[in-house]
C-alpha cells in the first residue's frame, strides 16, 4: 500500500510574507469594553442628513445593479471637474471601494519586483504593506520630529536612486496633521522632474484643514496619481467611495483593470447617493465639520497640557495631534499599553515609523465630554 504524501502546511506567497495587520488594528482588537477611543482614524460625526436621505431614496426607488467597472459616468465627470487645473476626462477617473483600494491598486499598477518607493516617516502604515504586496521595497524619507514633522527636501532628495519608481505624499498628514506647503510640493516636483518617477498623492484629508486649504501635488507635477475619496470629508467611511484620478491615463486604466477583477464596481447605491456630494449642502457640511474638528483639536491640546503637562503638536488639518511623551521616558509602546489597560485607546508613534517614536497619535474624533474623561483616565495612569 502506497504511503500517504505529507501535505505541507499553508505558506503565504512571497509577496505576502512579512505583511501583517497594522499595529493600529492590533491595538483596537485588544481594547477593553467601555474604552475611550483616541486611536480612531474615523470621523465620529454623522453622515449629513441630505446624503442619507438620498441613499434611502435611491434604495427604494431605483434599480441598483452593477455599474460599469469605472463607475457611474456622471459621478466620474463631477470628480474630473474637481481637478479643473488638470482638464481630466471621465476616462481618467476610476471609482474604487474607498481610498484604500485606490491606494492599493495604484501601487500594484505602478510597482514591479524590486522597485523602490519613497514613503514619509512617519506616515500611515498601509503604504508599507501595499508596497510589499506589490513586490517593491519601501524607502523612508524623514519628516524630522525636531522640526515638528515638517518636510525636508534635502532628506527627500537623498533617498532617490535609479531604482525609485514612485514616491508618496499625504497632505494633510496621517498621523501628524501637517500640510505640505506649495513650496514643499514645488520642490518635490523639481526633484522628480525628468526622472520618470510617479508621485502618489493621498488626498483623503484634503477637505479637513484648519489653516489654509491644502494644494494638490498634481498642480505641480504631471506624473501624479491622486488617491482619495469621501470617507473623511463627509463622514462616509462605510459607504466606500474612493477614486484614482490622473492625467496618466495608462496608469488609471491599469488600476481599472485591477478594480474590475477585485471588486467589479464600487457599491451602486453609494455611487448614486454621492452625486449630491458636489452641492451647496455638501460644501456647508464640510465647513461645519472643519469648524467642529478645529475647536475639538484646540480643546484637546489645551487639556493634555493642563492636565498631563504634555505637549501635543498643533495640527494644520486631519484630526490628530502627536502627543510628545518623551518626558515620560519616551517608550510609546509601554505608555500606550498602560493607557489601554485603563480603557483609553491611543496609537504608539512607532506604528507610523521610527521618526515618531516617543509620541502617541491622539485623535480628536470625540466630543469634549468624552475627551475630558479620556484625559482623566490617562492622568490616573500617570
């Protein structure tokens, strides 16, 4: 009788080896019931009523089968018109299932085995995972903590090599809330001019600004791929409306091919309802959300200083401050763990890169009452 062949255990393919859920997700999954969530990267404000009413109407009154892979033509036309400086056509826009799919498909479309991709340090950890899944090598350019995480063109240029295929900017930044100035983006464009390097511009927080409206990297550099969506600006995280937009038509078509195989199309009801996201009501809602988050951020930073004696950076956009815990010894993982055990969720800076070690990312997606209680619990621990 022939002996049975030993079946080897599951081994992920090479492109997935070493790719793990982010530290942010790991911390959330260990949170105790009743925790105050300062780690949240999701707006807590409700989706505006006019959006919800339109989604209800579409659900009840219309047939909602598949759309084209690229998405509804009227919606793509509205998105294209948003970037009037580019003169985009609807064919240069691809609707995706949130900006996360837009980002992932952009990396998969551009990056080949062994290509290098420049990523800010600190930055959203999904960039590294996406680059590795695409077979590329992440290379980090520092946003120096000692300069409040400002952009440094010398640092950026020092990381460019013949193997660099793409670079990433996010403005306003997750996790720092910093905005790349027009001068920053102009210097990046000059550094990349003639190299053939693509610039992936993550603009998911571009409608949440407290100082001056962020500029798009696409205004300065023609090989820019914009990835963004409605999740943050209109509290629509679960609606999954994102997009890729660029004058680089071949890159958008490559993203569209991937999108067709991965998801077929972005949810039809969400697409139809999103047509009203380009309206006076939507602009008013965005302005109201900006004002609320600005007020909350100022409240929280003052509270952290007065109650804990710790300094938080002043965000220019998004809804985060980086809390400097170096006076406590600087072990952000240990401090975040202590807070977690007292039912307060924060994210250690190391989750976003080595440059933000000694900091905690603290979100102000809570009302003043919950933030006050959260800081009280933090003070109890310290």
